């Protein structure tokens, strides 16, 4: 169903939204959407950095060489 909208359909929807809500409301709404997207990206970046730090902090549990133990 959504495959048949096309460019004219999207333009019609955009015009209807502008008429119903006005330019100021749509502009402020898009600004809030942009802020939300930036906050989401920042959160994902921080979580990735935190996970990378935790992985780097993991202690190496490989057995040591026996020659080093005797020295």
C-alpha cells in the first residue's frame, strides 16, 4: 500500500500538514525531532564507548608460561 504513494502523494501530505498545523508548528516539531535524533545518537555513542572500555578492562586469564614461574 505504501509503495504506491510516490512523489505527488508525499507532496499532497506535506501540503495538508502545513495547512492543518501551520509553518511555525511544523518547524518547531521538526526541530524537536532533530534534537531527539541527536540525543539518540549521543546515547548510542556513549554506550558503545562504555562497552569498549569494559571490554578493555577485562583481565587476561590466559595461563602464564611455566618458565616464568620458575624464575
